[in-house]
C-alpha cells in the first residue's frame, strides 16, 4: 500500500497499523536517499547475531541506528560510548514497533571524511607524478649488512620490530633513527630521519613504522613531505604502518608495504635458522662436489699412468709393430702372385674343358655329309617318281588326248569362248573347230538343236 492508495480523511475505510507503517517506511526510503549523519554514540550494543544497535545524538535530538552484520564486519573500528562518529545511512522505519531508525551502511569517526578526501587528492597527485610507479620500486637486499628503523623510541611497534629482528637475525646490526610519529609537523621530522639514514649510509634497508590508530593518529604518514622523501631514498624502504587494513601514502611511496611493523621486520631480515640450514646444505654440497672432483682427478691420474710407459718397453712395442708390418708386407707381395696363378689355373681348366676335338668333329662332319648325300638322292628319286606320276595323270587328262579320241572343240570366233550349249549356235555365225590334228574355221548354214544328250 502506498500513500496515494490510502483512503482520504472523509472516507470510512479502516486500514491496519502494519499497512500504515509499511506505507510510511516506503515513503521514507523513497524521499531520503543515502546521507551522512553525524552525532555522538549512545547505548551501543553488539548482538550475538553480529548486528550493531546504537543511537546517535547531539544537543537537541537523537536517532536510533542499526548496522547489520554484513556491513558491520567491514567497519574499520567498533564505536564506543561517547564517540563522535559519522554514519552513512538510509532513513527507514522499524515496522513492528513503528519506530523511525537509520539503516547504517558505513561508519567513520567525525572528521575522517575531510581527511579521507585530502588523502585521495594527495594520492592522485603523487600517482600522476609517477611516485608510485612499479618501475621505481627497488628490490630488498637478501642479506642486509645493517637494518635501519625510523620510528619513535616510545612506540610499541619499535619493541615488536626489535624483538622480531633479534629472533630472526641477531647477527645483523640495527640502527634506530628516532622521530615522533604523532602530532603537528611530524611528517617533516620523519622525512628528515629518512634523509639522514641515506646520508649516513649505515644500513642497507630502512623500515618506516608505527602501530595502529585512527586516521588522525596515522596522518603524519599521509603527508606529502614524507612520501617524497621515501620516493627519493636511495635505500630500499619498507612501510609498516598500522594494521593490515590501514593504508597510508607512505605505503604507496615505499618500495614494499608490510601489513604490520612485525611483518616489515620479517621482510627485511633473513631468518638465522634458515640461513644456517642453507649454509649446512651448501657446505654439504661443496664437500660432495669437492669429493667428486677428487675422484675424477684420481681416475684421470690412473688413466694417464696407464698411458705412461718406459722407453725400452716403447721400443720393444715398436719393434714388434715393425715385425708385424714386415710380415704383412711380405704376405701382401706374395698374395698377387698366388692369386694370379690360381686365376691362370682356373682359366686353363676352363679352356681345357671348352677346347674343341677336331678329329671327332671331322668324323662327325663326314657322317653328316654322307647322310645329306643319301637324303638328297632319296629325295631326288621321290620327286622323279612324283613327276612321272603327274605326267602320266596329265597325259590322261590332256585335251589333246580327248581330241585324239574323236572329239572336237567349238570356239566362238567373236568372243573367243568355247561353245557348250546348242542354243549358242547361230546360223551364219563363224566358229573355229579344233580337232586332234588341227583346226578349221566354219560358217554354220543352219542349226537344229536336239534335247537328247546321246550321240
């Protein structure tokens, strides 16, 4: 239900209280965006669920506040009774009781807003100048010959750093450059100590540190003069200011940021136990390497000793070698003659096997000649008999013999062809008659064909 949907004053409709409170809550949330509200903390309570309940007040009014656990766990501090704070909150209503309250999303101490804005402006300015560039950062020495500390002599952080250095690296000398870490003009004094450490060259790395506190307590480490002194330092600088969630301009300008002063001491100091352990490992590795080298040298010496012989033994070996060469030379000279003789014997043997037998071949030729003569005579006789037979057959089949038996052959004088049929005979047509003893030209006067074939 919205305020527009509520009945008018003249209406008779009745609405429940919950609907009215819900409508008022919705109207408040739409009408009042997130705002920063300042006041003094009163009646602060942290519930078992992790939610914070408190009120903020001034001289004339107060307002109940709630900060749920999801937001409270990211707060930089827990408010206490009487603290001056600023809350970023949404105006709303707790509907079950109809009470107006602030739903808090962020909390900070009064004045931190302006300080934080100044922090962001200076950070952006120095970052644009390249003071925070990664390529400007220097690596920390692995084995520093001296460690410098810039902090207050009364700071608890100094005791933590010295205790850590004494435990981890008691062999490394420590030089403290005292300077106040809180108050007016502290940034310039800290910067002066950083410059003095660079001028005196007593150490290889420098720690700038102090314990935790509010943004006002840590503001000296947000001053431009200290940031520029750290960036210009030729010695690597480790910043260990406040707690893990605290960030200062000095952290960005330093070569390495440590979350706490103790962590800064651990970063710059090699652990003595680890160094001794590494020294033992290197000593053992060196001993093993030296032993392996001596073994290789002894083996090389034995090999050289085996190669080293006396002159007499060397001459004896050379004489034996000469005898071997002479034997090989004589063997090599006799081998071609032996090979040539063996080859000649082989060729002679092959020639003996392939040598023709003239007498046998002559006798064989004579036998072949006789066989050829006999075969020629027999063939001539066979061919003469065949010719005689063919002549006899030819005589039997000869036309002349037919004519001699009384037959005649009629030849058409015009066509030169033999006349075979009676109808081919025409009156007054010239014919040639061939007889056994000659031929005659005749001219038919008349033709009377007969169908009978009998003579």
